[in-house]
C-alpha cells in the first residue's frame, strides 16, 4: 500500500471514528438484540427487561488499536414507562472516553388486548461523557512539536441529549433518533472544532416466515451526520430457527458510505467508499443470549487485513407471563 493510499485510509477512518466517538458509536451491535443502544425510545419497549454487555476489539495484533465496551440495562417500570442506563468505555490510541447515559421512554399502546402488539414509543437519553487525550507519551518518539506539552493528560467533559421515537406494529418496526441534539464543544483538540455533533438515525425492519421453520428479518439503518453531511446505509438480513434448547440465529450486515473519496493508484485515479460486511451468529438459551459479530473492511485501501471482533452477552429479566402474538424478536 503506497503513501497516498495510506493518507486516504487515514481520512476515511478519522471521519468515521471521530464522529462515532461522541457518546455510543453506531456499530453493528444493535443487531445483537440491542436496539436500545441506538434508540432511547426502546427503553422498556420489550416484554422483558434486558441486561447486555458488549465488547469490541479492532485489528488484533495492532498496538493501541480501538476497543469499545458497553454495559446496558433497560426495562418497564410501569404499564407505560420504561427506564434504561448505558455505561460506555471507548479507547482509541491516545484518545479515550468514558460515560453514562440515562434514558426514559413513554409507551402508548393501541392494542386490543395485552398480546396484540401496536405500540408507539417516545424516548430521551441524557448522557455525560468525559474525553481524554493522553499526551504524556508524545515526546518519547523523539520528534519535537512546540504545540504539544508532552507532560499532561487533557480532559474535557460534556453533556448532551438524544431524542427519538419508535413504532412497533406486529411484525413491523420503525425507529427514528436524533443523537447529540444540543450544540456542545469538547474543546480538547481545538478551540475551533464544531459544536454540531448531531447525527440522525432511521431504522426500518420487518419479520416474516414460519415460526416452525425459519423466520427472516430484513432491515435497514440510515445515518446522516449533520456537520459533514456524511451518509451511510446498513442493509441487514437475519434468520431465526427454533430448536429444542432455544433459538439459533444469524445474519449478514453490509454497511456502505454514500460518499466516496478519490486516490491516486499508479497512473490512474480510483474511487473508494467506506464499506464493510459483518456476519453475525447468536443463540438464545432460556433467558440467556450470546452473540458474535465479525466486521471486515472492504476495498483496496485498508489499515490491516484483520477485522473487528465483537461479543455480546445478555440476560432477559422480569419477563411478562404472556408474549406478544407476533414475529418480533426485539420485543419478545
């Protein structure tokens, strides 16, 4: 990989990671029965309270490679109200962030009875995040930069809000969320950095098939970053199979940026868009859940041939005695 390709890769990764590191990043972990990570309106929307632990590691074998973990819990506290909490820990080289988000959701049921799913939900998350830039190792490389102190850890904390709505009707669902609604600067990298961290998310999905055989769940996730106008789309397909011990499920997700970048490839100019593919496998046993995802970056320009590994562990608690009569894995 030549130097020009390396520069392009750096630009692609910076734009993807710098905006994803404002609160909970938008990875593929939402597909492991974890839509609450993206959409606060899903707090308490399901028939069970959900405890989820996720751990993501990028580029095994690379020093200071990005790593990310979340611990989340959400559930109903009344017939119409749900609460949730997310703890996050994100590290990417010398940059890191820790934070907590608290969520409230209100659910309006239009159902004819307790097992007929027709639910409109509104939610809000309030998040507090502390970002850190560790400069203490910068000068050990032998290079001198008068703008770098080299002896301090820069810290900045900020508060922000996510708001959104969800609609679950039988086998269909739709979620819309605006992340980082407030104008807010971290002031840790530059005084002129934008205070617009806003991101718009739209999820749509439908489940169909025979419960006795195989259920299929196609879905899409659209993202728009307000400041840079970056747009990406996830195209997903999951399958569920009921077995004697529980449910075996898996799927495939394809993420593609709708914006490209050009680079010089020999004597010609080539174009590449950020894109990767993520196979998913999971199993539900009684009230326990385990899932594994592996994301592989596509294209000629990439930092490493290795992918991004992620594990999700979960347990469902305080479940309602009667499930909804629908093919709705995220709710039932």
